[in-house]
C-alpha cells in the first residue's frame, strides 16, 4: 500500500495476474508459430496441375507427402516461371521468424509488467501490436496463394489447406487476444 500523501501509485494485483495470463497466451502463440512453420500449409490433391499430386508446401520448402519418408522436391523450371509463388513462401517464412521474436518480446514485457519492473504499459502495447501485425503475415500469405490465381492456377482448385495453416491462424488469434488483454490491463 502507498502511504497517504505519497505520489506512488500501487499496481493492483489483478493487473499483475492479467499480465501473467498475457505471458501465457503469448507462449501459446509462440508454440503454435513454432510448430506451424515446418508443417505443411497446402497439399496438392488434383492431377490436373504440373506438379505431382501428393506435393505439400510449407513455408520452408516443398516435399512429397506420401510415404513414411517424404522426399524433398524442387522444380527449378516451376519456380522460374512462377517466381511470385516462391517469393510469397519466403516472405511467410521470414515473417514467421520475426513473429517468433515478437512473441518472445511480448512474453518478456508482460512478465516485466507483472513484476512491476515497467511503470507504464505503453511499450507492452506497442510490442504486442507489432506481434499481431507480424503474426498475421504468414497465414495471410498462404491464404493469398490459396485463394488468388497464381501461375495460372489457384490452390483452392487443386489442393487443400493442411495443419500448418491452422497453426498460423491460432498463433495470430493468440496475438490478438494478448493485445486486447493488455489494453485492459
């Protein structure tokens, strides 16, 4: 408790608990971003395209989905005539790495708020807002490839989403939840 006449304002216990909850939500977002990155984002299910039917795309590369030992697959001619495809996957990979750092920074700053090491929540709000923005790019890039016509085809017509995409969406939702919670802390 602050002494009477003192200018020091005591931080309520509920704010400290909320900051710990935010750190836990940020950790969950970090977890889903970590496991979503190497997982398959889209799987080709149609025979009517120029690549093998059982091809899976993640932000880190392309592989065969069938069998117990998927083999790496890279078609230089395909990527040469469809550069936007590879560039989009690389940007999703880059932003997944950036968002990992944003989640770690978000956890750190919310724990610093919980233990009263920060006097104001403005840095936390800005860092968590940065996390919302950076965690939206990986799944938005994959959704753009899936729904827009790239390289004379839409993935929606020749493939389907895989678990990695859902992990990215869950991670982004965790970033939004933590941002909303910090605004009320």
